[in-house]
């Protein structure tokens, strides 16, 4: 695998990370701030887009900020399984930490936070 390429747009505060530059991909909105680009057939990450990157990367007094992956609820069961499989493997495991928020024993909400913020 080649090294990822980074492109940060200061005006829009958007960070683009490409794992396979120039490759066609399907965009999956994980939430209002994070878009995952994938090759569905190969079950492979092509890139990530972080909107309002400085907010996502900002630490709090208790640690990194976490964000619910609300976009997963909009996917078919099959596509959701593909996306989760991709999210739980490199290269994404180098950038995103996944966990679950459990507001009750019956409910669980997948969440993520940035593992390795880069200097934008």
C-alpha cells in the first residue's frame, strides 16, 4: 500500500486523505463531518474527508472528541456490514478509533474519534 496523501483546505477547514489517489470511489457519509470513500467490490478504503477538521481534531479536557456515526443507520444491512468491515481494518484503524456509546442496555450507538490528527 502506498503512503496516503493529504490535502488541507484552510478556507473550508476540510482535510482530504487519499489512500488511492485518482481511484473512483463511492462516498459514504458517516456523519455530518466525515465522509468515507470506498471501493465496494474490493471492500477497501479509498479515502476520508473531514469537514470542520479543526473541530474534529480538537482535544477536550477529558480527551479526544467523539462523534456518532449516524450515517450508518441510513445504509442497507449489507452496505453497513461492508463499511464496518472497512472501518475496522487498516488503513482506517490508523486514523479513526471506533467504539460504542450505550445510553441503555437496549441501545448502542457506534461512535468515532480521530486517533492521529495531523497538523493542518
